């Protein structure tokens, strides 16, 4: 705090004044922080869940015998625990031909390769019979509870009222935790094959870490070899048992994910680039706004969120990963949310759009869009350089918190150095617009960066 006051022209009087300034609008959480408004009990579950999310599953606890990582955070760690990451997993199968459909090679361990094991003898490989492989990257988990809280009815309504030329469809599935229950609309994973946060935790526990549960009690045999499984697996199934508080490890994973805040967006609205984004057709699939339904947690209910996704399956032509998953065909992929985009090092399901600047990676990702997304990709390519730059600036706001100048999910001295000169005071001669650099400090979007926001900057910097 001393650093900020010493560098401020307000001096001690200004510090006292700021102490009495009422909060007109809170800043948005950084990625990895919990949803605002949780009860103390829910916050405790979030913290306990984060500890479980980062702790390795040990062999004695049931990890393996084949797996990809031993912790959830081993994949989900950028720019904070619960995010995306550089880990890629391999999917495989026999590609469809004119006379036969795609074959998942389930008897040989398909379609997900678990590329790690505790002994070489137990390790999986891509079967020689496979004629097709595909890579998939790590999706973000921020805002998962809010996404689950979008009602099925809202997604059905979107599917039934799409713009002309779009034929996206919902992907329905039975949640793993309610095997006798009704089908629900999927909204997680690259093909929308998972409907709930619970199911995501249960599925990932088994398929990524080798942890069986009451809902998925059968171990993955290395390349389907049951005799080898008997040699390699020494812990009785199911392995995920309740702890002293009555929660299983997958319950703990779910608590953390459900209560993760959505990525910030700064400014929250009004950028010219979003208008262009909508005009070229990108927003026909990357739908901006939803209001969540009523769920058990008040903090997740009735919340306006901006994920920029319709959560529908769309035929993307050659951009599809060639894998059949549930109701999704080889060329169909679910529209993934764009929130958090600004801090992602690579784009698309296999991370192929990477290695360049943010703008270059975005351009590469858009160019790869085929199938029903082709018209929007072509319309974007036809924009002038100035118009494309406005779209890039808008996309760069998705995942950027207030005052985070360098977009690294931290408010520090570097941000302070660039943000402080943007302070205008109340009612400046030239109001700040959403397209201006100063918008990063105009928390309430009233056209100025004043004492109210200066106080918020102090609190964000000092971590209060």
C-alpha cells in the first residue's frame, strides 16, 4: 500500500478520501479465483477441492495402471490452476470409409490413449490397427459451474432458433452420476459429450488418472488386455472412496470446478470489435450472453454470463478431429467458449494455431474454420486490416481483468506503471470509450478513471 500512496499525487489526504469511497461496482475475479458470493461453507469446499485438484493420486490410492497425469492440475494449470495447458492427449480409431463407419477399437483400449504407466510392461500404445489419430488439448474449467447452470431449455431454444444456414444440434447424454436418470444436454469437452461437472470429474478421474469410482468402477485395461490388467492393477475397485467428511476425491474435484469464477472481460461491453465480430457471423455460434437458471447455489443462479458459445455441435468439415464420440460425428465439434481467450497460448482442439502473436494465432484459427463456419471465416478474411485489428482487440478483452495491462492474470508493479498515467479523474474533457486503453481502468464504464477506480486499483494491487 505504501508504494501506491507514495507515487500518488493525492498524498495522505487522498488515502483518507479513498478509504471512504463507496464501491459502485466490484472488479472481476482473476482466473483461478472462486465465484463471488459463495457462502463460507462453499468457499471452504472450494479451497479443499483445490487441494485435491493439485495433489497427486498415488499408486496406493488407485492411480493407474495406465494414465495420462496423476493430478488434475498436471493438465489444467494456465494461467492458473483450473485453466488450460500445453498437454495434448491422443485419440485413435479406424477411419470411416465409403463402406464402413468409424471404429473406436474399444477392445484395444480406444479411443483415448493413456500414454503413462508405472511400468513399461503395462504401458499403452496406439494399436497397429488404428488408421487415424487426433490430438486434443486441455480445455479451461473456469466458470464450469456457471456453464452447467445454463438451463437445457435455453440451449434447446438456441438450437431451434439459429440463424439461416446453421444446423447446430444439441448433444444429449446421461450424466454418469445419475445412470438411471434423464438425458441432459452436453456442454463440456470438445464434442459436448459431458453434461455436468460431476460427470467431468468422474470421467477424467478414470480416463486421465486411472481412478475408478462407484460410477465407473471398471479399470481401463492396457490396450484392452485383461490379463495384463490383472498383473498391473493391485488396488481393489472402486478406488475412490469417501473421506472423513464423506466426500470422495471426485466430489472434491467437482467442488473446485463448480465454484471457479468465469474469466474476466475488460471492458465488459461496448467494443467496436464485438460489433464487427457479430456482423461477420462469428457470434452466430459464439453466442455472447446467457442468464443462468436456478440451481442449488445462489451465487450461480440468475447470473448473466458471457461465454461466447452456443454449446451446439456444428459440422466444421476438415477442422473436425475425425473421431466419433457419443452422438457427435467425425466432422462435428461443439462450440467451445471463447472466454479466457486472451491468455491462451494456442487455439483449436489440437492447438495447431500457435507459435505466433495473439493476432496471428487468432487469424490462423479462424482460417481453419470449415463446414458451416466457412462463410464467417471468409467474411473475417475480407475485413480491412483496421477492422480485423478491432476484432483482435475485442478478443483480447476475453480473459483480461481490470488493471491487468500485460494480460498475465496478475496485478503487479508492471501494470501499475502503465495504468497510473491513464487516471483521468471524474468527468474528463474526453470521456474514455470501450476502445480506449483507459477502458482497462474504467471499471464502472462511466467514461472516466476516477478516485473510485483508483481505490480499486490499490486493493487489487495489494491483494485486499
